[in-house]
C-alpha cells in the first residue's frame, strides 16, 4: 500500500461492525437505520428494475433526478441549473473524493474541522494534499465552531474548506452566526467551500439547517454535497449529489467519470420520486429520531455517562469519564464482549486522540426496542 494511504487501512465502522457481529452485540456503532425508507420509493426502484432501467445512466445522472435535486435545493433559496450545476454521484463519499481530486493540487492545504468524518482525511491524502485540522470547542454541552482558530489555520497554500453540518459525530448543527463567519473567512481568503450536508433533514427542536451556499457571495464558491442515504433510510443505495457553479461541477465531473463513471441506475428514478413526493415522510422520520435521541440520551445519562447535546444527525456523544473510564477506544474494543453493545470512539475521527479520548458515539437510528436493550446492557457498566 502506498505510504499516503497507510494510515487508512480499515475503517472504524467495518472494525466495530465486525466485532458487534462476532459477539452478537447491539450495534450502535456504524450509523445505519434498521428500518426501510418510504414504501413508494422502494416500489419505484423495483418498477425501474422491472422496466429495464438497468444499464449505464447518463454521466451527470438521470435528468429527472437532477431536476428533482435542483428543485429540492430551492428550499434553501439556492437555484441550480439541473444540466450544468448538478451532478449525481455514488453517495456523498464519491462527491467528496471527486471534488478534492478535481480542485486541490498536490501540496495544497484543505481545512477540516475535527472530529471529522473518516473519509475526509483519506480523500485529502488521495489528492496528495495536506489537511489542516481545527478542533470544535466545548460551549456548555454543545461542541461549537472556533472560527478564530479556523482563521488562524489558513495559510497561502489553503485551497478549500470541507465543512460538515449537521455534524457527524458530534450532532452539532452550525448556527447562522457560525455559518456567516465561515462565509466571511472563505471570501477573505478566496477558499472553495465543500459542504457535506448529508444530515440536512435530520435537525431537531425546530432548529434550521443552513446551507453555506445560500449565504451572500457563497453560491459561486461552494460545492454543496448531499445524499439519499440518511434522508430516505437508504444508506446502501449510494445515490449522492453535488451542486455548485458550473465550472466547479464540470471539474468534479471530470474526476468522477474516471472513479465510477456512473452508478445506481434503477435507484436514481426512485430517489427522484422520493425527493418530489416523500418529504412529509422525512419530517416524520425526523420527529421519530428526535424522540429516539431523547430516549438514548436519557438512557445514557441514567447509566452514568455525561451526554453532549445532539442538535441534528442520528448520533449522541457520551462522556465516559463519569463512569471511571479514560480511554474511549479501549472501552469500545471491550464493550461488545463485556456487555454486548458496540459504539464508536470519537478519537478515531481526530488528529488529537488524547483530547477526544473521553467521548464515545452511539447511533440512535434504531428501533425503540433495540435502543432499550442497549440501554439495559449499558447500565451494567455503572
Ligand atoms: N458524510 C458524512 C458526514 C456521513 O456521516 C456519511 C455517512 N454516512 C457520508 C458522508 C457518506 O454518505 P454516502 O453514504 O452517501 O456516501
Ligand atoms: N456514515 C456512517 C457513520 O458515520 C457509516 C459510514 C460507513 O460505514 N462508512 O457511522
């Protein structure tokens, strides 16, 4: 394996899911739902297969899906031309990788906020670039963006900022003030913004998802990335997309065509159908997830964990120190065997593991009885 990929041999999700499967543990590690998406979307995919939508789709994605994506994005006040400003990808993961491969030169720097989703560091490395990492900071029980630290991390080689909100793994949703500060920073330093918005619909307590591209001066320098996986409980379909100015999207398409060329033919019309007709289903999903968040957060708190605020996504971060543990990674390695629960240590999403070793991420996109069983088992730790 080449040296630039040596730090990325196996993902934490694969490792923890394998451990959970081997031990029969309740898997609150890898974030995937245990129920299906809207029935009409599933039927649309089956129909597409039966009707022969089984060969290569058009390079940029099927037109009805690009149209539906552009219409969906108007909810943020942003307008995209479906032909030149929308590109369908194999999940958000490919969109992120293709964006970096297309826009960042070897030796350029990319700003990341830590903890960061694991594919970011690997994709920056594959592009031959360097990551500059700035930590979220505690503000009460919320993990907040430190915009001054972000500003201090910019150098003449900084080309892009990759920002994820709602944020995995912390559950923070960056507020308007934070987003406006990021927008100013990008404009002052002429940075390209790449925004990972895969949890855009999973925002709780009436809070608002802000798409960075919607702020003044940002549409022309932002690639907005999302996917159907989280919105429609279909993480295995891998239908994602990227929207942005035509020149940047054309660059991403150049990289994307030699990664996968195209993908997911019969799922594309199904996702188009869901974007057009199933957003009420998604509101219901969000409300259910908010209740599940409360269920898991209360259970973790009763079991003795310190619980951080979750404003969005389907993850809760729990502080293991009140239970007398200091190393979340070590604890996550023991938990499946010891009490039959799997979680993910937050430190694996960072460049400063010591500072994050007290947090473990648990996913709550699970049936209530699964969450309850996990809580009952976690109580044995106290
Ligand atoms: N970004 C974040 C923050 C994620 O949590 C995930 C994973 N689910 C992805 C990107 C990947 O999305 P996809 O499955 O659409 O590639
Ligand atoms: N995004 C999911 C998570 O954060 C899992 C993705 C994966 O398995 N690569 O848990």
